[in-house]
C-alpha cells in the first residue's frame, strides 16, 4: 500500500514541478518510476531473470 501512496506523491510532485518549471519532460518521471517498480518486482522472483521475463510476456 505504501508503494501506491509513494507513486501518487511522486506523480503529484511531477505535475507540480511541470507547472512550476514549465518543463513537460518532468511528466515522464512517474512512467520511469512504474517501469523501475516492475523491473524490481520481476527481479524478486526466484527464477532466473530471463526466464521470468519470458514468463511474464507469455501470459495470455
């Protein structure tokens, strides 16, 4: 639950910083944070990393 709250705080901070500094590139920060979160969660699986990646992308 705390990860979800942290993500929303990060997203709100990115939107605030975008308006304050007028740099729309800051809106990509939450997307990179989500990507990093997925990579960390996949790394925590006790299988080898490439097997985990294949498994995740083979799910239907």
